[in-house]
C-alpha cells in the first residue's frame, strides 16, 4: 500500500504532525515541571521565610509556649506557603527531628531528608531534586545560637502530576485531531499531484502500445504542468521519429529484398535476425525459421567458422570465404557490426554468386596463357631475323634503323609474353618455389651493386645499408632476387637525374624487411590502391617509353605472398616512393 505516492505523502504529513506534537508536548511538560519546582523553592525561600519571618519564628521559639506560637505563625503564613492537601508544614525538634506539630495532625514522623540534615546542622535546607517523588524545605529556628526547632514544608508533587497528566491527555487528543487533519490535507495534496501523474502514466502506456495521437490537457502553470507539456512535445517528436524510422526501415527492407546478393544478419547469441529472398534461395530455405542460427547457416555453406572468431578473433575485420553449393560458386563476406553503444552487436553475412565471374576469370586466364604460348614462337622468329639483318648491315641506313626498332619492340613483346607466362603458371599452380637457405642480405646487396651502373648512367646515386639481424633466409633466392630487381629497376626508371635511391635490409622480431626508397616523381594517391593490378600503369605513355609492361609489381606481389610475406608501397607525388617487403623468418 505504501508503495503509492499518495500514501507516502499522507504518511509524511502524519509523521510531520506527530513529530511536531511530540517535540512541543515534551518541551511543554518539561517547562511545567521546571516551573513548579522553581516556584516551590522561590515561594518558600524568597517570599515566605524572609529574614523578618525568620526573626519572628525565633522570638516565638524563645517564648513560654514556643510550639503554640510557632504553630500560630505557621498558620498565619500557610496561605503564603500554599499549604493544601498536597503540601503540608511540620514543626520538628531541632535535635531529633521528631514531629512536634503540623498542618497534618495525623503524621507523627517524617523521613529524614537531605534538607532536614542541613537544618539540623544549622543551615537552610532548600535543595530541590526533580528526580525525587517530593519537594521539601527545612528552616532551622535557633535560640541562643542553637537549633531548637525546624520549620519543615513538604510537597508530595501530586498536584503537578495531575496537571501533567491532564496536559498529556490534551496533547494526545490534539495529536489525534492533528493526525486526522494532516491525513486529510495530505490526501487532498496527494490527489492534486497524483492525478496529473496518473494521466501521464496512462498516456505513456498508450504510447507504448503505439498510440501517439492524443495529448494530455494542461490545466495549470506549475512544474507538473510544464512536465505534461514536455511530455506532449516528446510524444510528438517520438511519433515523428518513429514515422521516419519506419519509412527508412521499409526502404532498407525493399532494397535488401530486391538485392541479388544474399543478406543474413545474426545477433551475438547466433540467432538469425534477418534473411532476404536471395539468401533464402542460396541456402535452399523457404522461411527464416528453417535456419537454426549461425551454426546451421555455416554448416549449410560448408564453413568451419564460429561467431566468436568473427566478432573477436578477427578484430572486427571483414572475413571472406568461398564455397560451392548447388553448382554455384558463392563468395561469402562476414562483417561484424556494432550496436548503439559501440559494442559488438553481431555479424552480417553477404552471399555473392560469383559463378559466372569465376568462369570468365578462368576463360580469361586460359586465353592469356594460350595467346602467350602462341606469340612466343613468332616473336622469337622476328627477333632472330631482326638480329641477323642488323649483323649483316654495315652501313647506317634507314633500313637498318627500321630493323633496330623492330628488334626493340620484339624484345619488349618478348618480355610481356614472359611475364604473362609467369602469371599464367602462378594462376594454374604450375609455378612452384624452390626453397633453400641463402644469405638474403648479400643477395639484396648484390642486386644494388648489379644495378649501380644502370643508375649511374641515369645520373642517379644508389646506396645499400645493412641493419641489425641475421642475413640467412629460407626461401627461393631466384624469385626474391627477381622481386628486388624489379623494384630497384622501377626506382631507377622513375627517378629524375640527380636523384638518390636507398636499399636497406634489416631483420627484426622474426621478420625480414627490405626497404627501397627514392626521391623520384612518386605515385599519385588515386593510383596507389590499383598499383598491384595486372597491366595497370600510372602513366601509360611514360611506362611505354621506359619499357614497362604493367605486370612487374603484380608478379612481385605473387612471389612475396608465396613466401607468406607482404609488400607495401607508400608514395607522394613529386616527393618519392618507399617500397617495403616484409618476409617471415621460417625455421628450417
């Protein structure tokens, strides 16, 4: 019951009223008790038994009838002392404290108190102890310097007890009425607060069910009214946002449904959250329910891959796999995605039918291989006849120059055919590497020294630097020498006269690095992503002049990857190029 705000407000009001009444009542009762005790002490010591009255009592004590005269004086001052049924006076013997006379004739003896002891010792006993069940006052009456009698007044406190009791009962009644009034006021205030909040709650539940049309009426100008207005604005914004999101969602769903590529999305638990029509066709599934999560999806495609490896081990990179299913060759790209908190949300799989593309690629490679083989013989014949004619010609005639051009172009075509055959063998797996242990550092140095004369003829300076680490390497020395030669040759071709070329070798952390840098014309940024493509040349006219075929870097990349390494090019136009070859050190 007390979970409701209404009852909490009522309870707070009642507790507040109770606390106030308890504090006020406690102070009131304490002040009444203190006033009564202080009044008793003041009335007797300062107002009743003044020095004049004390002298009269001492004269009466020295008379012939001391008890009678003292009693008569005490009766005269009884009104001043407040003698009644709760307060009495007694005349005690100054030696034994025996009761000799008093307002209560039935009392024959009194309890010896601390004040009586003071009086027996000749002192006024006027100590008031609020913890005692009574109050008393003892005045010694002396004759000739000795205490002959004691005027003793005692109050049983019954009067103050009755007063406190009545006040306490009144406080209880006041507390009861105060609690009722506070409960009523708390109920009224709670209703004023709860009603708008209840309206907000009802409206929020309607919004949760998708109803954004109605608005809450604002009837005041307080904080709750401002909250209601803000709530209405929020409902309008949410309705607009949901409408926009719904429209975008429908667009995306339409796009995904019409895509020829299959799309499958999985959450972090491996549950399938989306599957478009193309993906259903590739997987042979009529509905999403037929795919029992990521494991079933991977099994249908014949992949041994887990969701965890894609989201964590692959460090959020795109993973590509190829498979053959129902006479189709499918390429599947796995890409993890993040949720709104930038945490891993799951994996999206894109299925692409590359059957025709693979067939065309195979046909293209077969065509290139066949053409290369067919061109090799006529080119060799043309080259041989051109060389023979040049050897037979002794004079510098136009015919001889024409034949020289034929020989030069035949040589270039021969290089192209050689490169094409090399790539063809790599594509068909016919080209193998023959690994052996050799000194890679010395081989790199030898390439730099071998091409130093060519660099000098172009007005260039070439240098070799050997860094730290071992030079021995397990690999195909001929293939790697071809790679280094191709890269250094490119640096010589595309570095203007007066430039510098640096070749560096170093071994670090179980990897070998060969770095070739120059300050030549560089490569435009737009061309860098395609630099390793076959037949791709940055400047085709310039490449032809320098004898380039557009295949050298593609072959170099293939040879490096056959050794498990990587080749990377960083370049800035008109500032130079840096080519880095990184190879893993393989234990023999």
